[in-house]
C-alpha cells in the first residue's frame, strides 16, 4: 500500500515538474502553474481515478491521525483532565441512587441537543460540501410536529415515544387551540441547537484566515487565495458574483457586529466569505461568533421555522393537495397518493395499527428514504474526494518548497 502510494506521488510530482520548467519566480507563470495544479487535483475523484483517490484518502487519514496524536501529546495535561472528568461522569452514570432520575433526564437532553448540533455542523462544514440536514432532518421533523399538532389539537405528545414517534395524547385537545407560537415553542430547542451547530461550522474559515494574517504565511486554502485576489482586483470587478462578494465583505468590514448579524440572519451561501473577511481583518472572536450565533440560532432559525410551519399548516396542506388535483390529466393520479399518505399519518397519530394502511404511504416513504440515502452517499463521496485532493495538495506544496530552495 505504501509502495503504491509512493508511486502515485512520484507520478504526480513528475507531472508537476513538467509544468514547472518555466520561470518559477514570474508571478503570472506561478499563477498559471497553480491553476493547472488545481485542475489536476480536481480530477482526483472516485469516478475518474478510483485507485489513486482511495490511496490518497487513506494516506491523508494517516497523516491527520499523526498530526492529531502530536497535538494531543502536547496537550496531555488537558487530555488527562478530560479523561478523569469522563471517568467521574461514567461512575455517576452507573452507580445506583436517587440521582439516577436526574441523570436520565440530563442524558436525554444532552443527547438530543448533541444530535441536532452535530447535524448543524455537518450542514455548514462538510469538507467542501455540506450535508443538507435542514431539508433531510430538521425540516421534516418540524413539518411532522406541525401536522400532528393540528390533527391532535395539542402538542403534548406522550414521551416516550416522542420524539422518535409522534402520537396524539389520550386527552382530546380543544379545537382551534393550536397557534404558530405553540408549535414554535415545541420545536424551539432542536431548531436552536441546529442553528448553533451551523454557527460552529462557520469557525474554520475564520480561524484559517486569522492565523494566515497573524503569521504572514501564505495559506493553502483556495477560498482564502480567491478572497485575496478579489481584494486586489476590487476596483475592476464587473461580474455579478464578484460584486456580490465584495458587497458582503464591505458590509462585514465596515458595519462590524451588526453587519455579521445581518449576513448570518438570512439564507446566505456567501457567509463563508464573511468568516474569511472577519479572520483576515482580525475581528475579535466573540464579535464574530456572537453575531453568527445570534443570527443563525435565533433570527434565521425562527424565519425558517415559520416558513415550514406555515407551509405545513392544516389549511395550506389541504389547499396544496387540492391544487395538485387541479393539474390537467395527471392531477387526480398524483393527488391520490398524497391523500392516502396524509390519511395514513392521521391513523398513526390516533394509535391506529399499521394494518390496512394505504400503499401510498409506502410509495412516498420509499422515495424520501432513497433521497436521504443518495444525499448521504454523495456527502461521504465528497469527503473521500476532498481528503484525497488535500493529499495531492501536500505533494504539490512540497514540490513548491523544493523549487524555492533551489
């Protein structure tokens, strides 16, 4: 395995040396060489070069494990303290006593919060591509709670099985007692935890740019290099995308806390640029993270919750199903599975058995499950490709260093 990896390195280095025969000190020549190197790295993907990609992926994992081991060794006092704390908590968890009721309660809440924070981090980090966990997990969860609340006229779902399964409480709710605020309050904890996770996921670009600015070293991150190039050519920028990025950068730089808050409070695919901007201009950590946390976990999260709750409120859903039926020719055939699915969900909410549930439920559930599997597989593939490309970048950076020393 190591020999194959070494041969791959030699091949990649040999190709790079052929491209680097020009004047290495010429800035235009250097930029062109970097562009070619980047194109080469982007071709290292599983569907084009599966063997090389997998070899580079495993070699990158070994390098990362080695680096983390060294870092943990340098902070061994902190590691020992953490292990001692973990041992105390483990003993508290397993020792019988009256405290167990509080332990179980805390365990449930901590695991529930950690689950949504983790999904939020995956949504905003993703090693180059985020797993769209709002569309796959949080959005459907809020939609299920909304539909159940209007059907049950209550949000006091029995726990357990909630949140794993939603069923109506035994006591009947009062008709019309459900409001937007009631549903918002029911899903506030998981939504805010997910938003906090997305805020945590925005920290790597900030720390990367800040470390590069303080050290004065040229970072390997391509997004940061593009950011610096954008600043250099700010006056001559013409295309819409570059001008939009510059507008975000100027807002964050000039307005500060409230500029970051505004960018974080709305669905904004360019927010990574805000993190790089704050790191590059040495914005204090708590100014950046505080504004990002408030914007994503409070403001933006309530906007997204309201959108999902309103969309899946009882009368809106009925109207959407009716509109589907109004589509010429295909309408009735498309409307029937949705009506059967909604009816099946109502039966489940009222403790009905699954026997006799219409087939439409299985069809829609099957489609959603396959969508989730496809997106998760794509996410995993993107991680493998990204790590393999990182290893290729290490080889190229090593070659740059060797050329500079000649």
